[in-house]
C-alpha cells in the first residue's frame, strides 16, 4: 500500500529503480494484490459522491465534447513534442543518456508550455479519448521525472542516470527521493526517506 490509504501500487508505479525489471514488477504485483485483499476485508466503502463523479466525467469527456472539428492539438502532436523534448533535454539518446541542470530546466519550461496546451486537445472518438488521456498522464510523469532527476545532484546509476555536472555519488543521497504535487497549484515538493535495509548483506554486491 502506498502512503495514500487504500491505494496499492506495484512495478513502475511503486517507484522506479534501474534494476527493477519485469520479474521484480511481477513480484510486487503479487504482494500488492495480497495486501489489497487483506485491506478489503477490514474496510467499508464510503458512499459515492455524485457531485464529484459528475465533475470528473466533465473533465474526462471534455476533449471529446470539443469534437473532431475542433481546431486544436491532437494526442499524436502532443506526444511527439513531449518525446522530443524529453529526449533532448531529459537524458534521451540525443544527449547519449546524459543530463545536466541547464537542460533539465529547459525540459521543465517546455513541459509547462505543453501543459498550457492541454485545453486544446481534442478527441475524435472514445478510443482516441483514451489516447488523449494517456498523453495528459505522460505530462505528469515527465514533469515528476524531471524534478527527481534535478533533485539527485549526483550520479548514482551511470548509464541510467548520468549527471554530467555531478559525476560522483553523493553519500547524503543514499536514500529514497520522493515528491508530492499539489493538484490545485501544481507546486512540487521534494523530500527524502531513509533507505531501510530489509535483507542483511552488502547490497552493493550482486
Ligand atoms: C526500453 C526498455 C527496455 C526494457 N528492457 C527490459 C528487459 O530487457 N528486461 C526486463 O526485465 N525489463 C526491462 N525493462 C523494464 C520493464 O519493461 C518494466 O520494468 C516493466 O515492464 C514494468 O512493468 P509494470 O507492470 O510496472 O508497468 P508497465 O509494463 O508499464 O504496465 C503498465 C500498464 O498500464 C497501462 N495503463 C497506464 N495508464 C492506464 C490507465 N489509466 N488505465 C488503464 N491502463 C493504464 C499501460 O498501458 C501499461 O500497459 C525495460 C524497460 C524499457 C522502457
């Protein structure tokens, strides 16, 4: 279970690390499912807030309501812009998977520009509406990824996360870096949690 009571996560959604891979994600999926089943036995579901459901429906269907004739931005156009900016400024193949502060600042600035264009996204049908929401979700993922890459002013995992401006490991960052984002203001707060060793032994050796 995450720190949000009742919200279970596994795999990539439970926080990434460069050595997670498919097997680890599958194992976490089983653990999360077992945890969720146990949790379900102890709770009673709250009453449905129909006003909240109505508001959410409005948000979800807005790109479809704008309709196929709307002179706006398609999901593919936004997806391509996002991919290009993350590739060039947030450690993609164009920079040989290397990062620095200056580029990350540009990435954040450009993600903000794309966020301002979300109101111009439109969907042609229900399937396309799903595509639109996927790209909106990816803006969140991209923004948070950049914040986390900025926070780690060190190189902990060369090849996966190589900071050209901070090529060494910082012992103070031998911890989990976490974040919250205020949905109303968009303000991101970064914080750390200490690493907890569950299995004895030297974890730096495989
Ligand atoms: C380029 C690359 C190469 C890799 N190579 C390897 C490798 O060789 N070996 C290895 O073990 N691992 C590899 N990995 C890592 C591995 O692929 C991931 O760790 C693993 O797939 C993550 O599994 P997951 O189930 O957590 O997430 P995902 O596999 O990302 O699954 C999440 C699913 O949720 C769906 N989804 C998202 N939003 C919604 C929504 N709102 N509603 C419904 N569905 C939604 C997505 O479409 C997706 O199908 C690689 C990763 C990448 C990116």
